[in-house]
């Protein structure tokens, strides 16, 4: 895995992101970090992640940004509507997203990272 470049997507200031980055930094893997709060994210990535994991996993409904939406924006959610919300406000994307090339992991669980990178 050391020869394969990983891509980590998320937001720099997030505590879970810091844990994931610290974990990766301690391993013999190289990765680049994409801060979708400052660099944005495209529909293609969001669609791919939603197709792989389901929009219910990708959209962070527990976060402050989502909870602050009005009820009309939160009603009748489907994948298309969830992607539009995440494009407009990338902080609603669950993080981190680790792109392994052939699949992605959403959220940070050390044991899942270890199994995927081994």
C-alpha cells in the first residue's frame, strides 16, 4: 500500500479529522489532504460516495450545519437533495472520507483504517 497515494477529504479544524491525520501520519503511507471547506467538492465525488455508502451515511445530519437548516430544507430528503445541500455547504459532509482508490471509508475508525491499509 505504501506505493499507492491515498486521498483524505475533510475539514482541517475538525477533531475527528485531526485524529485520522495523526493516525495516517504515523503509518508508512502517503496521502494528500483535500479540505472541502476551502477547496470545495464536486458533484462527481459526492455522487460516487453516495452510490457506494448511501446518502444517509455521507450527509452528516448530526452536525450543527444540518441542524440549523429550516424544516423545509430537511424534509423529503433523497440523494439528489442531499447532494445539493452538501455542495452548497460542504461542512455537512460526514468526515473524514478516505479514498483508497478502489473504495472509500467514511468516518474514522482506527481498526477499519488498519484493515484497509494493511
